[in-house]
C-alpha cells in the first residue's frame, strides 16, 4: 500500500520521470496548451506552478533556478517576460486541466493542460495560421493559372505536351 506516499511514478524510473516532467513543463510554457494523459498533467502541475512563481519573482536567482529546470532558454525568456507578469496578482491556480477523451492505443484518459488566459494567445495563433494557409492557397492558385496561361500560349504554336510530332 502507498499510504501517504506523495507524487506519481508514471511507470518510469527516476531519471526518465524527471526528464519527462521537465520536457512537459518546457513545452507547456512555450505552447501555453498541450495535450497529454491525465496522470502526467496532474504530475506536472506542481512543477509548472513553481516555475510560474519563480517567473513572478523575476530576480536573478529565480531566473537561474528556472534555467536549471527548463530545457530551453526560449522557455525561460517567455516565462519571465510574458507569463510571470500575466499572473502577477494571482496567488496560485495558474493552470486548467480539461479532460478530452481516451487515447486510441491503450485507452488512457487524455487531457488538455493550459495556462489560464492563454485563450487570447491561442486565438492569435489560429488566426495567423489561417492567414498563412489562405496566402499559400492564393499563391498556388495564381501559379496554376499562370502555368495554364503559359501552356495555352505555347499550345497554339506547338503540339500538346506528351504527344510527339512525326517530323
């Protein structure tokens, strides 16, 4: 029995579990919303809360502690420049875990874990992505029309591509 034993083992040894949680926390800070299993989301919550608290402190010692835990310097910069100030007046409860269904392979319960207030950022990302997609579609359409016009122009003087002339 595991009476009064805190934490989650997640079916991994200590080094693998620590690495997994560090990667998840780094990804959450960079992306502001990730999908994972419910036990992993619950296991990473205290680590994310501690990182955001360090980001709110904002001093050099806090930055060094966060840099020692997080995997990339981009995550450290984002934590201290945008996420820390966003939660400046809030005492804990920076995350939301939303259950989203079951994993196809093993039936594990999935969940989205996201920072509060990330809806605006995620909407901006979606908007930017849709604009880029629309721009790509327009460029492709324009290129196809130009190719068609060029083929018609060449089609009057030469036989159709693929067909050989008997000269």
